[in-house]
C-alpha cells in the first residue's frame, strides 16, 4: 500500500498545497488500493475514468491557489447516491443497469469542491440492514479480524462498504447515509469516525429514499477533523429538497479547539440495557471519565421513552419504505421481469418486484404496508408517530435543562461474524438500539472509536448533540478522540 493512503484528509490537503504530492498521485494510489481490496467486496462500480478527469482538474485548481479543502481528495461514494452516468442501484437487483442523468446534491457539492470519486460502494439493499448482508452484490467483509481468527466479520450496515473502504485505507473518506444508525454503527465496527448531522443539514435530493423522515447523509472518515472538513462540503441549503434547512453552514473545522471545560455531558440511565456486556459498560464508564478529566461536567439524565424507540422505529421506517419503494414496478427504469403470454400489468408488477427485491426489503415493505392499511393505521403507525414525538420531547427537555451533549455506547457489541444473525431479523434490529433515537428526534450524532476489545476488535462511543450544533458536537468528539488516543489499524490480511 502506498503511504499516501495512510494520510488523513487534513494531511493530504496540506501535502497537496505544499506540492509534496498531487491529486493525480493520490488518486492513482487510491485506485491501486481499491484494486487490491477485492476480497472485501466494498467497491462495486468502477469510476476510474471519472477519477482521472477529476484528479487532473483538481491539480489545476490547486495550482491556481483557490482550492477548497476537499479538492483532490479521493473518496468512495455509497451506491445510494445518484451519480450521473454511473450505475446507482442502491445495491438492489430491481435497479440493475440504472444510470441517472442527474447528480445528487451531496455528490455534486463534493465534486464542486474538487473531491475525486474512485468508485461506488457496496451497502445493504435500499439501506435496509445492519450487517451489509442484504446487498445484491454480496456481503461486504470487515477489514478487521479477531485476534488469531480467520473468520469474516460484518462491517455493519447499511453503510458497510463505506466503513470497510475507509478502514482498509482504500480511500481517504466516504459518503454514508444514516436512517437508524447506518453511519454510526458501521463506523464503530470498523474503527473509524462517522457523523449523522441534524435532519435537514444535508440535502436528500438524489439519494435513493428508504424512510424520508429519517434518512440523512453524512461523512465517514479516519478521524474527527476529517469529518468536520467533509461535512462542511456536503452540507448546504437545497431548494430541490423541501426538508433542507436554509441556515448557514459554519466552518466546522474551526470549532475543533478541544476545549470542553464547563460543558455538560448527559449520561442516560435508560441506555443501560439488560444483558449489556461488561466490556461495553466499562467502555462507557471510561469515556465518561475521559470527558470529566477534560473539564466537562457529568450529569445523570433520563430519557424515559427510550424503551419504545426500537418498536416505533420499526413501524415508521417500514411504513415510509413501503410508500417510497412503490415506484419500483418495472415500468420506467431498472429491472423488468419477463412476462408469459397473457400476463398483464398486475403480473408485471408482481413478478418484477418478486425478482428485484431481496428478502429483507420484502419483509419491510410487507410490514410497512400492513401498518398503513385500513384498520391498523391508527393502531400502529399513528401510535408510533405519537411515541416519536415523546422521544423528541425527552431530548428537548434534557437540552433545555442545560445538557450540551449526551454520551452513550455506539453499539451493543463489537463486529459479529457474517451470517450470525441474518436469519433472525429481531436480533439484527437490536444492533440499532443505541442509535435509532437520534434519527427519530432528528438530532446530530457521531461515533468515535475508543478502544479495542479483548478480541482485538474496535469499540466506539456515541455522542448526541443539540440540533444544528454540529460544530459543538464535533469539538466534544474531538476532545474524546484526543483522550481515547485510538490508533488501531486493521492488519492487511486481504492483500
């Protein structure tokens, strides 16, 4: 592996401006690393020609002295983002061959700032999954392995390809999306940083929809500073997205002072789940001590409706998915099933969707259709929406009482073996137990790697912040990162 792939975004930015390297050299190093990482199955669509053109343009821009921070930085793009003229399938067979004639707002923002796309990344089908085992492209494999083991582990989901690509040092950063933890959980499993910003901070236009009131894009990077740099590039008001917030985007990197003296960090008692492992308990306690030593005030808090978050989420998200995925019918784009003589439009819909959707997507569409159906709408969907309002109010009350951020574990365990829970959807859904509340309340949340467990696998902590205060949240995460001193890297067994 080229030493260039060991750089962070901040380091690469400085090296490019000093002339120590070029965007073309960085891109070639990334493309070589991508080619060597095939056993991980993280990259699924080749964009080499685009990368070459973008890198050459970035070098010209850097020479002019007017280059943004992301200029010349090689990144991976999650397959959920529509990229003009490039396969954008959301890891689903039903979108086989779909090449949009438009660019998602987030990817366009990054390209406008000179970022270089070195490939499209694997993911769970339509972002539905917590282990990256529902993809039509096959499983993504975590670059990390337990000490002394050759067993393949999940990189988490749905942004598992993004997490694996960054952890394997095949690109300097990647885009992700987070509907119930799909940036933060894989970031924790892969020992990297991932932030979900406030709902509305990043445009959803051109991102294939799963659950429209929950989905939010964000960066997956090697460290907090890189997350701040990339997030600023991704954000911004977009008139094409009715939920996009028309508020200024601050300089998030400038907020990284590491000074959190006087900040109040809440520790929610409801996140102490039955059966939580001793290692996760100790990780949480150690993270609390780190923030206290950095000058923060630690305060026990209560978020009383937390126990209803998972059931509410797994009513609301499938309901919205069943509505969003109704557009995939074989009529306008993507896969269309072969029809028998006498088949009509109904048979085309049925056969196309049966062939095109995977088992998890079908499961969620059926659940969503059920909870939206006559006789069950009030019993399930409306009740879940009322619970969501109560969960949001829990956070509002805590922040109104002076809490600046909330510290929790990011996941209930380290990365588990591929295939372990895929046959048990309820057990799989429990992986989101610490993360779904953030999406239901529309808040920003970040996962920061903190230590290795007894098997040598990464464990992460989550910080939840006030709405629209990503800068403050990133600074608290920066202080936690400095205190934790995580330096773990996956050994390169796949090369």
